[in-house]
């Protein structure tokens, strides 16, 4: 007996849909197993994780707040991954977007500017994220440095810079020595759109980005180029597409969207700069991108699912006194199963007997 | 020499396969195939690409298990669990793509396939065996310094050292120069003379007629004939393989007094690949209305030359001129805009993206043309119309209207790619291996398309390893060897022998250069 992977002649439509669903189911099963191992009734735990965030209006709003940055970032990662550019530094690009945008808010703080300031901040966030994303891209295109390493390591550089800024030059003088910047004025905040004030325009920016990315990937020459470079790099060169310029483009795009997510977080729910402004959105978005099959609409759905684990994790912390790390375990399980199930889309598992009948 | 079997055990076949079937999904690769090989014969397995030859020999070598059917080996049923068991029974195989470690020496590569034994003794044996069969080899040389022909000799020696009763060779001459081919034939005769059997897979009919006294012909997974190839004509064998008469290409002589469309002057290009071939002082031209052929054994700079001409690799501006314009430093899109079209050797992955549909693959090389992209947005309807036109004019056969490129057979995919790039009647076409691995019917069609193009005063450059093809098509032929190009002389002034000699000279130089 041996197991072999046999390439499918044509990847079935059903398999593309079934694979992420199977991955989610397997994650739930293994999650339940994990809970029972640490002595917590698995059904109750799963209820807290995956159903309680859907139970009331506040939680649903919170879901959109958490899903928006995840989806924005994952939308930027999709063109990267489709074209074999492995940007795993979205977390750092998010931080730099937030820093660049906040620079505008802090520089104009208390000078009585109008609400155009927040739009300037968004623009600065986009540029800051894009510029930071271009660093690994230039290193890759120019010197052949692995973008996997550089983009990841630049995350820690960005984190340390943010930490330095809020403890040093940008610390609020009236902040009782807490390591935070000044609280942004109203002109530098995204307006709340609901009674609780949690739902903000970032959510709609995200929906707009989904539509734009979907159009770009499916209908434009740029989208074609992105898919072609990933599918057959030699054919892309034969077509006359410049893969180095494309590397710069997708990293800039990805950085821009991550930066936008970062400044939306700061100008929206948070309201000032703090040493930590993201619970790891930039890394979780990698899972979102793959769970959504690198397709903008798939990413939209996957983003909500992973937002659920963030809120469920917080709820579980309160209700079950579980450490927040369990959320990470869940996300890790999910990525693992997504990648495993994806293999089943492209390949068929075959059991072959040694010495088959002649 | 000690024989492993006696020639007069005549009637009992060494190997008899009956009703072998193998299915891959919806494709029946082998459909109840019978095959009998007698001791001491060179048996040809003929068929077009996709006829099921490779599947059948992989079954005989134990690489894949058949769905049904039986193999009788020396009178007893044989069930193979894998190649190791096949070798144990005395079945050895030389693949089209060699499995050698480039950085190891000849003897080290042989040692890997054999039970452990001291290297000195093994070197001695390798030397002896290679002499005995006329397979010149220096046991101590590293593989990367050797020519393709020499690498093949290692594979054959490695098989012979296991004392096989049946040696399977998969398309062995596809990589050899004419001189090397006749050397191989002498070796095979020597092997046969010892009572060993050879299963010789090929679609080169002339070779089979010279070498083999029995043949099994496959078409679409079925056995359609057994015959004695020496009593058949190449045309009758081709008919068995294809099932229809092949039309000869109609060539009208004397063209090529038109204007220079492609001019290459002193093109020097260092290959980035350490095992690649650098181009040295390559100069030639192609005029409107003529077909120029570039002959040569693979690995003598063909890939490098194609990339330099297409613009995938750039060179000094003046070294490549299209219609008198210096384009050496320009990219492939700019060269296409000047009316050039390029058809690379490798179809899947270079000429076409395997997972993309054909209409998307139209876009790969045609996105610069008007009508397919407006303000950056694709016009998918226009692409589908273009595909339909290509499919009709170039007879591209496929199950669906717009299937992914990898679903097409080699011949149909090549017809699509050639069609895509010459639909717009380009002024200059540069094509590498236009009919490599393509069935005879499609090959004739493709060659005719190139001839027609030249007749409409297009300029055509064909880079090919197939001398028959070059003699059929070209007005002038040059030989590329070790990155240097001989002058392109009119076809009438050259013979297969004169060209083979130029190719062979190069091979000898490679073999004896202290540092290649």
C-alpha cells in the first residue's frame, strides 16, 4: 500500500468551493478536541467562539470593525501571492501607514483645521504603507534578496519605530507618562456611523476596494499580467511583461492597502497612536487571503470568518478564562488546513497497492 | 562475448505482453495492446506523440501498473512492483531525459546504480564495457563536461553493466548528431549480436527501417499493425502511424532577393547559466521571402540565440536589426510592433501558460495589438473571436471551445501557438523547433504554413535540430555549434553529410577540450 498524489486533469469547480469549507470544518473539529484536552466542554467553547459574536448588534458592528482591516490587507496580499511575490510584512506596512497618517494628525493637532484632515491622513497612510512595502520589493527586484525574509524582518523595524515614537517624540505631554500620542481631535477622526460609534466609513472603503480589486484582477491587462507572472513566468517574459516592475507594483499596492488599514484603525476605533495598534491583522490577513482563495469576494467572506475568531477569543477570555493565545492556535490550525485542502484541489489522493494485478 | 540467450530459441518470445490497458481519467492511454519481443531482436515501437508508447514502456519497466493485461517474461507471468524488480529480471531502460548527476564523474554516476564495489575496479569495468560496445567514455570525467551523446552513453553503459536481457531505449536519437546516431546503431547491433533484445522507441521512420526487422505500430492507444520495417517504405509506415496520407510540403524554389528583414551582426552574448553556451560573433541575415534554417545539436546556443533575437535577453543595439532598425536593446513588445513574431521551442510554460484558457493565451503575445485591450480593460469577446478564427484557420482540435492550454495535445497546441503568432501576417517570423514532438500530420501542416508565409514575402528563420525539416524548408542553412554560426549557404550547396560533419566537429571539440 502506498499513497500517491495524482494531478487532476482539471481542478473541479466544486473542489474550489469545498476546500475552504472542509478546512473550516476540520479546524472546528480539532479545536473541539483541543478544548476537551484542556478540560473545557468543547461545545460550550465553540459556542462562545463562533456564535456569541453573532448574538447582538454591538457584536455584529464589532465584527465589521475587525473584518475591515483584515479584508483590506488581504486584498492587497492577493495580487502579491498570485504573482509569486511573498509579502508577509503587511503588519509592518500597516504600522507605517498608521505612523505616516498620524504624523499629519499630530502636526495639525489643535490648530482648528476642518475635517479634510482625516482625508489627508488616509492619503498619507496609503503613501506610507506603499513606501514601506517598496523596500523589500526594490531589494528583490534589484539585488535578488528574498522578499520573504526582508518583508518579515521589516515588521519588527516598524514595530520598534512606533514604540520609540510613542514613548519619545510623539508622547502626549499631558498623558501622565503613558506611552501614547495625543488623542486626535474630531477633525482627525473617522466619524462614527451608528449609535455606538463603532461602525465607521472604513467599512465602506473596504467594500469599494473589494469591487475595485475584483475588477482589476478579472478584467484588466494589469490583472492578467499579475496572474500570468504567477502561472508561467517565462510565458510572461515572452509576452513582454516586466516581472521586476510588477514586483514593485504589487508590493506598493499591498503596502498601500495595509497602510490604509493601519490609518483607519488609528483614525477610527483607536483614536491615537499606541505602542500596539494591531492584534496581528497583517499576519492574520495572510490566512484570510488563502482562505478566500486569493479571490476578492472569497476574501470578503473569509475576512468576516477570521474577524469572528478575534471577537470570539475576547469573549472566551472573559467567559471561559482562556488565554488569548488560543485564538492564535485557531488561526494557525485554519491556515494549516486551508493549505492542506488546497492540495486536494490540484491533486487527487490515490491508494495504490504494491504489485498491482497484471 | 557471452550471450545471454540463444538466437534459435526463436519461437518463444523473450517478452510477450497481452491486452495491456491503462486509463488516465477519460483518456485510454493503452487499449488492449499486444507486444511480443523475441530474443536477439531490435524491435521498434512506432507511433506519434500521444499514441501510448511511453505509457506502454513504463508499464514494461514497472514504473506504472497496468489496469489490466498480462506480461509473460521468458515463459512465466511477471508482475512488476517497480523498476528495481524489472532490473532484477533483466529489463533495463534508457530514458529520453537522462537521470545523471552533473557534478559527479562518469564512474560515480554508474556506481550509484550498482551494488557497492571499489571505484578503481568499477572504473576498469566501465572502461572495458564502454570499449567493448564502442561507447567511448572516460570514467573520470565530470558529467557536466560531456556532450549529450556522451551522457547517453553513460546511461547505456550503466544498463549494460547490469547484464540485461532487454534494453528499452526511449527516443534515443532525438538528441544525437548524425555521426553519433550511426555510432549508436553500431552499438545496438553489437548488443543484439549477443542475443540481447532491444525495444527501440522512435518516430523517425528512416532509422527504424535501417535498424529494425520487426515493429509494433501504435495509434491512439491501440496497436494497429506489426510489420517488418525494412520491407516497408517510410510513407507506408507513416500511413500506419497517422492513418492517413501525409501531404508533402509544396516548396517553390528560389526566393529571397527581397530586402533584409533580420540582420544580426557580431552578436556576442555571455550565457548567464554556467552550463549554458555563450554566443560568439554570430552574424547572418534573413531577407523577405526566404526561409533560413539554423541546424545544430541541442545545447549549442539555440536557446541563447532565440532569446537574443526575441528580445527576452537584450544585447548591444546594433547587433540585432529588424527592418534596418537597431533593436538589440529593445524588448520583445517593441520588436513585435515592428512586425516580428516569435515562436519558442517550449510550448507549455514559454509559448503558452498551461493553466490559462486559449483565449487568454492569445493575449500573452498579442496584448500589444489593437482591439484586445481598451484603456487597460480586456475585451474578452474580441479575444474569443480571435481564438475562433485561429482554431478554424489552423485546425486546432480540442474538446471545448476555450479549454486551458494544458488540455491540448502537443500538435494542436503548437498549431494554436503558430496560428496565434502568424495570423496577422508578420513580416518576420523566428521559430524554434516548429515541429518538435508533433505528429506527422500536424508537422506537415505547420511547415506548409511557414512556406506560405515566405511566399507572401515574409522572412522566416527556423532554428531546428531536425535536418530533414531544414532541408525540406530552407533556402539557406547555417550550423550553430558551440555558440558560433557557420555561414548560411544555399541548400543546393550542402548535403546532410557536410552539415552533419560541422555538427560532429563541434561535438568532438567539446568531448576533447580539457576545460569545456
